[in-house]
């Protein structure tokens, strides 16, 4: 007799072994869902189910589980920055004035609120943060650094490099290592 599983307070009998609710480990269906949604997040549940080889209901439950567990953190359109007038992409190292928890947190919080900062990372080596920043042109970037960035708490110095062209960006995350664990 197949055991019943509880999902979100509801008891149900699994339709197949592939529909089993699992612990923290991802199985081949979960990895397939992640791969397909990275390639095209606009897939209907029916199309996604057909591509991974499950019926629609267990596919939908698995997608919801992946969202709830934080594997899928959101859905968005990839926009060509140049088409919307953001011709400058800068890689910006920010050196903090003081490296204590409160000062670093204040700077981190301030950078999260800046729409021009499309990514921000703590880095090893020299510097505190590495940012990717977009702007309409070099003059706009220069104004932004002087009027906004240098006014943030604890900013000591900036080191900017500009992108001369995209070789690869917005790529899907590799998933082969997940399949190799099986």
C-alpha cells in the first residue's frame, strides 16, 4: 500500500513514484523543471509537464514546492538594456571607509535601494563590494557617482571599469552537478 503524504495541510495519495513529496534533495524531475523554466519561464504548466514527462498536477505541485523552498526566487523578463537607453554598464569596486558591522550594513542597505545598481557582491581581496551599474551614458554615470554614490555612508573610494561589449550575460545557471549526485 502506498503511504499518504501531507502537503500544505492536505493529505493525498501520490499518483506515481515521480509525484512523491521529497525532502531537501532535488530529483531528476525537479532539475528538469529548473532547467526548463530557466530556458523559458513563460511555459504553461501543461507544456512544462509535457517537457519533463509528468502530468500537469504533480508538475504544478513540484513548481510550487520549488518556489516555497526558495529554489525558484522569482520570474522576470530579460530586457536588452541598450534598447531602453542604458548604454553604459560599469563594474564598480567600492572601498568602504570603515569595516565594522554597522557601517557595512548601512552601506549595504543604501546600495540595495539604488535602481542603477543591478547587482552587488561582497568581494575578497581589495575593496568591500563589487557592483554592476547601468546608466544612459558616461555623463549620467559620472553625475550619479558624484551626486549619489559618494554621498552614501562610509564610501571611501571607487574604482570603475566599463564594459566594452557583452560576450555572455543573463545566462541560465548550470545544473549538471545536480544530476551527477544521483
